[in-house]
C-alpha cells in the first residue's frame, strides 16, 4: 500500500511517498538527514545575520521587537562608528507604493541604515544614529524594489529595539511634495511646493498661519509658488497646502511645513553657568570688541556690533568664557534667507580654553556688498548648533558688513634696503584688491610729513638705486595710481639715522612654534604688528603692543607664506615665514 509522510518544517511541507508498508533502517537514516538539512537551509535563509539572509518583514507582524544580543558584526553603516552586532531585514515595495518604516524604541546606542536595490548594489535612502523616527519612501523607480533595513549599533553596543512599518498604495488624490517657505523678511515669505508623485491635480489650496491645525478657509491657486505672503515675525508659522483633484470635495490630505518668522531663537533655560563672556575680531577693516558680557542664553548684538571686510577677505575671532573647555560653532547667513544651514557653518572648533582662538571667517569670493548675520554659539558639553535648546552654553548674533573695495587701494609691505653707502633699493607690494594700479608715485627723502603734491612716477612696484644718505633719517611715501587723477592714500616707511640706533632686520626675530608666531625685537619696543598673505590680503593687525615680545595664535592657516610687518619706535621691518 502507499503511505504519505508529511513534515511541517517552517511552514513548508515535504512529502515522502513510499510504496512499502515500512522504511528500512537505511531509508530512515536518509530521511532523517534530509529533514534536518531542509530545516537548516530554511533557518539559514532568514537569520538576518547578513544582507543575503535578511529577514523578510512580510513574514512578521508590525510592530516587531527583537535584539542584537549574541549577533555578529557583518556590516557597518556610514553613520555608525565601531564594530557592533547587527541584523538585516527586507521588504518588497511595488512600483508607486509608499513604505513607512522606523525604529520606535531602542535601549542602546544604535544606528539604522535604509537602502534599496541589492546587497552588492545599494542605493541609500537614509542613515541615522540619533533619532527614533520614521522614514517615508515612495517607490518611484519604475520597478518593484527590495528595501533593506540594517539594525546596527555604535562602538560595539547591542540591545533591544522595536520596528514599525507599513506598505500602502498612494491615494487617488496625492499630496503635493517638497513644501517650502523662504523668508524675504521676518514678516513676508515666498511659499512653494511640487506636483504630487502620482495623479494630476487641478489646483491647490494653501494658507500660512500660526497654528499647526490646517485652516478652514484656505486660498486656492493653480501655481506651484506664491510670493509675498504675510508671516508673523518672531513666531512659529505653518504653511498648509493640499492638492485639489477632479470631483466634488476630492482633496488630498494636508501637508504642513513649519518655519520661524525670522532667525531661529537658540535658548538655554537650564543652567546660567555656561556662556560667552566676550567676542573680539581682528583682521577686519573694522572689528568687534564686545567683552565683559554675562549669561543671557541668547543675545542679538547685530544692531550694535559688526565687523567689516570685503569679498574674499577674512577676519579672526577670539572668544572668552568661564573656566573649562568649550566647543564653538560659527554660522553666517550668506544668502540672507534667515536660516543657518550646514554649508553656512564657517567654524567648528575643538575643545578650547579661554581665551579661545576660534579661527578665521572667510567671506566667499563674489559675495555682494551688504550686511550678513553671524551667529556664534559655544557648548561646554555636547556640540553647539545654531538653533534649539542647549543647556551648556550661549549664543550671540553679530553683523558682517561686506564692503566695496573696487576703488584705488594703497600698496603695502614697504621696505628700504641700502645698496651702497649712497644709494638704496625701494620696494613695495602691489595691492591684491581693488582696481589694478597703472603705476605708482613715491617720495623718498628726509621730510617726515606726508606729501601734499605729486611724487616720482614709476610703473613697477620698486625703485632701484635711489639716492640715500645713511647719516640722516629717511622717509619713503608711496601711493597707487589707478587712472588720471585717481590715487590711493599715501602709505609710509621710515628709516632713522645712525645716531638713533636704527633698527635692522637682524634685530627682529620672527619664528613659528607649534601654531603660534613668536616675535622679538631685542631692546626696541614694538608699536604694532600687521600680517599679510602673499597676495597682500590683511590677515591680522594689532596696535599699541608696547612690548619687546609678542605672540600671535589666532591664525588658522596651513603651509602658507605670510608677511609679518613689525612696527617699532625705530622703524618697520617685514619678515616672510611659512605658517
């Protein structure tokens, strides 16, 4: 007679048809081995240990909880650090369908990666290690896709977690996408959105309010953007927009986009012990000096404190704070859209003690003349961000004035080098900014007063073999000639006579140690220091030093030739060093 032997292995059925009434001992062994191998293959197919054995979410029920304990490290997302146990999950998303997936709970330092394609040809959707939130992804690739979720950890950590997911068809009247609001002033905004991923709406309805609840009486439009919409200054605003489709009351769900009417307000409502006590800048045409300030959480100094420079120029920032180390961030709203974005972060320091040399803010070439908001924020713990609440620091706003330097700019780095007992070579450097000089005028003699008339005209930035009496004080004045009757201001350089013990280049020592420029002038008192790059752009200036030694540690440069101009009571000396 015929017997059917049926085994339920992981919900898979295997049948053995045997014509005899019994199995021989050998057949029993073979059958047992076969059953074991089949079970092993099925178990291996969905262990989740590797991408190739990803667990199919379609076989599970959402929400689903598991853990990465006793798992191995098979992959590392780009947003993770260190080797941690991990698990792979997958799900098929048909064309046009919407996948909503996220981790709702995790009791350890985690990292999640979401991608589609295949294990060897991945297209990233999202990677995060800081938030338990959902990702919504619609399959607009034109073909069905397998989407993978990688549950990983940070620096070897493992733990329990809960996933929640769904795959849904888009509605017949789909929502608009890419809703956005760009402030043109704190009280006016341009709103925009894009057509839905599916469907063809006949128009749209919108409203800008101070409530997160969609409005009862929206405004209709057939456009994808509307300019000059009223916004409420210094308050949370909401853009609500939805699609209008054919048929009575056939509208999509509302899409809501939140924005602030002005610059976001950073706050610290927790601790008054962590703050910025002073901000100064150097290297600008005008500079900020705002010291002796206490805790405020956030202060807007933009109306009273500003630094000015030109497109392509730069300035250095030094901050002071209470004891301990702080990390600083500096953001500049270069496009004046009332937002501080990641690509507008000019400085992000390491942990610094006070006084903290934060680095240089460089104005991008081509930046238009005008005013730009700069935000400086520090953090004693964690990392500073331009917005939101932070319990361990303070934020301050300032103004950067980008000025016009298209006029006639004076030369710099003047020098007088004796060539013999009666002559000297006169040199200066052409300005790197402003109009290109057609030539120069110079006056070299014993008169220390600035010339009131014209000087000798030369086309190159030097004059060799000029008459020079080394027994008397001599003064060199130079100005740029940019056109007929168009001149820069005079700049000067003095060489004192031998009776006043003239300062020589060998009396001034300039050297770099670590990231600090050290300057000594022997027994002669320094009156000022100015530092230029090789193109003539001023990087740093400090007057009224009144010392024979000085240090400059606020420059953040790499392998660059700089010119250090040292002014003393006995004259000025310029030195070139590699910083």
